[in-house]
């Protein structure tokens, strides 16, 4: 067989030093890996992977791994563009902002280089696609953060990213200078915009990535930062199915571990549909995997291992038959007219229990990212802080649910009222962490839903007396979400816009 024909059937690594970047002010070294049978005149352009830290191509054993996967017919042909790093501590990071030591000061220029120089150059010279859905960006450590940041902000260019031990700790304040989780730059950038419907992310951590545990909760920072980022992605509208999370028991922050995970990533990105997935770990002594990621399971324990609490993603529940259709509103004689304002905040024909299920997600989105200091904010002298407002919502829900329980059981004893302005100062809300308050809120909400879902249809119109006025179980079901909707409106209108910087 002629040499040229033989070469055309094998995987080739082509060094390319012809690209000079105006944005970076330097030549850029590439290693372009062409698949077996690569045809520059093929009818359809090839999918493409852009890999940061391309100088590590062989330390990751990528050519050998690709040969194996192609031989096993587990991958579709694609072009790999390995971009050699230069001043990686300055050129990698988040494009919008350097970290607290001004690292990543040229990350914005690196992004401009990718969009306006690298991708057009590769598309012109290597017959690769310009379609965002067929374009993947990946990297390890700081290169993984850069890849994620690029795809998050440029879904029109690439919609999939892979981050091996991504540096999601990237922060705007040092640990010893008053750092809080709100100082993590990538998490804040994700919260600033909704997810694109086509975005997908492959994220990996190793249990031996590091030993740092800044909040002493038993979870190393690299894993916690990644789990927190996934939680934010889901809140921004990204479905669970669009996130693949691989956690490697015994995995370390090095090319040895990352190389063993490459088959899983490559199959995720370019796998042949219906083909048997490759073993993600090629040597059994490296690790075991947990994937794909399920947000409910991971969020339940994402901060306190072994400490079960309800997350904002409460499991879907079966609504009682009496509320499955028109959800009739309580009649005027079933509650004190004082509660008209709250009941009016449940839309006509809406299911109040469904609203109770949905509100936790909104509340966590509004305040879950705040620091403990921000949650002590009050919009005017004498007003409750954010923490106090949240505890008031919890207290009120507990009391009203207790009233619903007694009345549903036929208890006709008059139920005493309560003075909210006496409860709040003695609650100790401001001495608690925001996280503990939100955990309590989730637990109370789950209990309220469980209680109401246990009621028989006849229970909803049973009447009792509370605070000197008649009230029905049905009316309490409407008052509860209406009361919270009232306070969420105040949070949005009076607290959050006026938070100190």
C-alpha cells in the first residue's frame, strides 16, 4: 500500500505554528489531531474539539487513547485542536474579571483570540464545522475554567464544554480578607444569565484534587465548588440531563488522573450512537465513578455530608383529588377579610399546593447566593433583616399548618393568634447562618406539602376558629402561598435592589 494511502487511514498529529494572534501579540502553537480517514474534501465538515493546555497532549496520552477508541469504533471522526499555553496564569481564567491577585488579566484577550482568530483559522485550514452544537471546548484545571467560561458566554460559537478538575474556586477576594462563597467569580457569572437551551457540560473532580476545606465541612473545596456550580446551573434553567458529573475516588489533580477519564469525556462528546461506552477508567487502581449527576440527590448533601435535608428541588408530589381540577377558592365566610390580600396573590384557577411547591426555587434563586452579611440587610430603620423575614415566613407557615391540621381533624377548640412583632426579635434569626435558615425553610415546606396531601377531600372545607375568626382548611391552603408571595415581592422590590455593594 502506498505510504500516502497508509497515512490517510491512521490518526495524525500535525504541528501548526502558522497562526499569529493580534489579540495576544504572539505566535500560537497548535497540535492538530486528524482522525483516521480524514478527508479535507469530505461532504460534511468534521466536529471539532478545542483543548486548552495543548502542550500536555502526550502527557494525557491523548493520541494513544484516540487510536484505541477509533479502533473500537466508539468515536465519530472529529478534529482535535490542542492549543499550547503561553502565559497561562494570565491568559486563562474568566474573561470578564481577573481574580483577587489579578491573575487572568489577559483572559478576555484569550477569549477574543478564540472567537475572532483561532476558530476562523481552524475552520479555514482543517475542514471543521462552524456549528456550535458540533463544537466542544475543554481543559484541565485553570484551562477547564476557561473552557467553561467560554462556552457559558458564547453559546452561539460552542455549546459544550468539558472541565477536568476545573478551577471553580477562582475568586475576587482572598480567604483571609473576608471571603465568602459569593466571591466565587464563575458562580456569580452563571447567576447573571439564563442557561442556553443547547448547552451541555461535562465536569470532573477527584477526591484527592486537594486537601483544602475552607469551611471545615468535610468536603474538599474543589468538589464543593463544582457541586455548587452545578446547583447554580440547574437554577438557571439547565436540565439535569445536560450535566454529566464524574467524581473520581482517589483521583488527583494531575494528567495521570485526567488521562484515565478522557475516554468517558470523549465518548460523551463524540461517541457513536448505540456503541458500547468505553471504560472511563482504564486502570482499576485509579478510581470509581459516580455519574450522571442527579441534582436532587447531590443537592441534598452538597454541603454537609451525611446531614440530610430537603433541597429547593422538592420531589414532585401527587396533589389531592379535590385540587386536581378548578381549585375552587375559599368562600368569603371561610376566612377573615384581612387575608384577602394574600389569597388574591394565588391566581384564579391556580393550585395553591402547586404554588407552594414552586416557591422554594424562587426563594433560593433570590437569596441563596447572598452572603451572611448581606442577609443582615434591612431596607429601612426598624424593618426586619432578610434573615428575620425568612424566619417570619417559616414561623407563619408552621403556625398556619398547625391550624390546618387541628381543623382538618375536626378540632373545634378556638385557636389563639400570635403577634409577629414579638416572635421576630426573639427568633435569633440574625445570629444564624443563611444556609441553616434555608435548610429549615425547605424542611418546613416539605412537611406542609406532605400534610396537605394527606388530607381527604372532605377535610378542605372543614371550619374552625383562629384568632377569633372562622377559617377553613381550604382558606389556609391559599393563605400560605399568598403570604409568601407577599414577602417575595417585598424582597424583590425593597431589599435586593438596595443591597450594599
